C-alpha cells in the first residue's frame, strides 16, 4: 500500500475518470447520499494500455497474467474503509451498461466473464484509506487459455463501507454511501467487434399501474453496442391499428447481455388474443436490425392486468385449477383400480 497526501488538484480525479468511461458508453454508476464526493478513483496505466482514457483499456494475450492497479483517494475529513470487488458488465433494464453487480442476468452467449478472470484472493478487497490520502490497490487477472473474440468488459466496484459519516433525520440514522465503478475492457484482436441484436421473449406486465409489453432484447456478440435507437409498434395479429408505440434513443448494451424493454400500451385494458410486435433498431455507427414476432395474451394475463382486476379472482382461479387437478387425479386412480381389479 502507498500513502500520500492529496493536493487540491486531486479533487479533479472524479471528473477525469468519467471521460474515458463515457467514450465506451459505460456509466460509472456513481451513487452518493450528498452532493460532495467522498471518493475518487483512477487507473494506473500499464504498458499494454491502448489509450489514456480514464479506464483500464487493455490489449491482452491468451493465457497471460495482468495486474490492474487502481488509485483510491479519500477526499473526506475522516478515515474510510473501502470495499472493492470485480464485476461483469451487464445491461440494465433502462438500456445502459452497468458495472455494479457481482451476479448478472443469465445470458447463454456470455462465454467469458470478467469476474472469473480475477484471482480468487482478489474477489473482494477491504482497504483502509486515511483522510486526504491515496491508496494503491492491485488485482491480478489471468486471461483464458483459448483466444476470445471481441471484448471482455467488467469493472472494479469501489464503495465506502465506513459508518463514520452519520447524520440524524427524524430519529433515523442515515449513512452517506459512495460508490464508483472503474471500467475494465480487455481485447486481443485489433478488429472492432460488432454487436448483434435479437428479439427474445415477449409478455405483458404492469409497471407503475400501467400495462406494458415486456420484450427481451439480446446482444449475443462480444461487443459493446452504443448510441442505440429503438422503435417498436404493437398491433393485433393480422390488423393494422396501433395498440402501442415506443421510441427510445441513447441506449447501450454490454457484450453478450440482455435486458427487458418496456413497450408502451395505449390503453388501461388488454384483451386475450394474439398480438404482433415489430421492432426497428439503429445505432449511430450505421448498424441496423428489423424484426417481428407474435405473442399471446392469455385470459389469466388479461384478468390480472386489467383495471377491474380483483386479487380474489387470482386466488379463485388457483383454487379451481387445484380442484380440477384433484378431480383428474381421482378419476385416473379409480380407472386404474378398475382395470387392476379386472386383471386380478
């Protein structure tokens, strides 16, 4: 560990770091409980750093060791205990790349997770950082034996777990918690990988008392998709009347990830039946996709989602299904006993 006092200009670290991260369309996931940052982080660049862009942006080779060194600055007037854990990039349901989770949504196409490349002893580090000082923290990474295509994206999630900064509000203790995620991008090939979007499952749901059609968007390639624009239209199958339309811009997707996109539904009622969703995707760098898919809304879905829904209806449906299963089992048992008696 290295200790050093922080001159005034060190306060700029929190700003400098954001530029490189924004370049890749990856958010820092900075969370705070007040307007004054208590932490700042910055990478220590190694010889294989591709550009000094505020993140770990590395060219690596198969089956090699890489040491990542991170500076953590305590900008507060009290000592802090800092927790740092490696994470794997995923796509949040808001359509942004996030680096704040240990466990990410399952995606079969994701073959190389950054968290699996980090040495076991470095899966969590607790560091004490005195007030107005800096600590250097190292993480060992071992690349896969087999070459990988595209990029592997992850992060080092840095969070204060110190409880010294406590304020009282109406008798409740509130702790200021600060968190940053330092992006890590590993690449072996000089070629720029291209993402690919697929349309997964579609089902109705309710969000904030509004009916939404939830569709899963999948990026099944090891590439970051940024500047994503999405336009969707929903109709009843075989008809042209628009029942829902959604336009959204400025989204991004992590490599080999998926997220749930909320499609608008222009009514507070939905009927059982078969519907059709048409989706158009476009990126700022000229990639585009267009796809269509049917989906069904069952009687049970409509009963639960419509405004007249009574919670007791769901219970009644469940009871009826259980009774039906009981009757089927009883009839089957009697039939089995009858045949058994005939044969005996």
